C-alpha cells in the first residue's frame, strides 16, 4: 500500500541528512521508505568520500600513537611475509625486483606456437587447404592446422608445410585425437593426390 508523508516529515528528513547523518541512519530514525528518502535528498546527496571527509574514528589519536610505538616481533613479521606471498603482494622493499614466485622457464613448445614462423605456417596451411576440413569437407567454422606427424615427437617437421593439414574441431576430437599415427597414411595420400607431396616424402 502506498504511503503518504507530510511536508514536515520531508523537511525533517532533509535537515537530518544535512546535519551529517548517513541516508541509512536517517531512514532508520525517521522510519521512511528508502526510495522516498532518496528522492527527497537526491539534490543534496554526498559522495562516499564527502560523507567521510574529515571524520576520524573514535580514539583515532590513541590508536595512532600506539601503532607508532608498537614493535613487531619476529613471529609477526614472518606471518605478515607469508600472507604477502600467499596473496601475491610485492613488499615495498622489493618493488622492481624479481618476484619471489617467478620462474624463468617458458616451455619450448609454447615459444614455438607463439612465434611468427609458426603463425605463418598455420596461415599457409589454411590458405592452401581453402579453410576446408580434409575429413568431412566442412568449410570454415572451428578449423585447426593439424600436424600429420606429431608436434611433440618430430621437432624437425614442426614448420614443414607438407606436415600440416586442416581438420575441423569436431573431426579432431571425435576421430584424430590420440589416433594421429592411424591417420598419417590418409593425410599423406590426400596431399599426394592433390600434388602437394611426393611418394618419397
């Protein structure tokens, strides 16, 4: 049911908010609807920073003085250091230094796959096979430049054009994945028929 408030209630809410109380405190004190109070005070609403500007918590000076004189024990410092490492924070003393968890190891296969030569090899295979899966004949969609002889086992053939062929994601997952050796002869025959590979290769 809709509630109606008097002009006195509106003035009271606005005056309380102007006095420094938060909107939530005003609502609880005056027992008015949040949306109504917001509409009444929206022209004088303070930002969060303005609302707390200049305000200090109770006993602020006392805590400030106590923190200046407090000496951290070795156990406290150890716990703080462990917490910083756990959340990945770099302490001010190590700003610009090598992070504690840094490992200067980029796997070789990752470096090759991100290289310009590999990207060119992949694009050349796409263009050569006309973006068409050489198993099901689907053109476009989710296609992959697949190595005929496995990338991990034959490092010398990773960037050889005749060692690549286009297959779609569906055929790769359903048929080729973990059965690469069984498909080698089919892919080589496919390239040979199209004149892209000789018998000796």
